[in-house]
C-alpha cells in the first residue's frame, strides 16, 4: 500500500518567497532613531522638572507673602481699636485674601500649564520626526 498523502514539508522555499520583497533593515538608522527618542524624553523631563522647580519657587514666595500679611494682621489685632475699626480692617483683610488667592491661583495655573506645554511640544516634535523617519524607511528606494 502506497502512501497517498504527500509530505507536507516537501516544498521549495525559494518559490514561496520569490515574490516577497524585503528592503534591508538599517540597524544603524533604528539605533539613531531610538537615541533621538531618548534625547527627546530627556529634554521633556528636563522641561518638566524646570517647571516643577519654578512652580515650587513661586509657591514658596506666595507662602512667605501670605505669612507676612498674616503677621501684619496679628499686629493690627493686638492694637487697641474700636469694634467698628476692627470689623473694617478684618473685612478689608478678608477681601485682600480672596483677591490674592484668585490671582495666585491663576499664576500657579499659568506656570504649570507652561511647563506642561513645553514638555508636550518637545515630545510632539519628536513624534512627528519619528513618523517622518518611519515613512522614509518604508518608502521604496529609488
């Protein structure tokens, strides 16, 4: 009895891959692209850290100014004054605190947004460059 089934591993690999076109993979270009990716991440991290440092510095300045204002209020409260004068001073102090709080909150938000947008811009630029590199690698060589 002869085996009617042919061997499934009996085929010509060269015929199978004859139509397959493969551009040689440029390892150096891939390494260079990864190096640029890491450099962009490093730059974005540096921008983010600089933003956090600026934010912390500004918050420290605002905290110092707030405590100085609080100190002035305590000195004023220690001085003898009429009830009407105290109410007027306290009302003015609360008004200034609210105005400063809104203003300082806006300043903090602006600093944080600027730091985030700088880091995002660095990453966005590198992403576009990487896509252009990928497009160039995928395009047929002329």
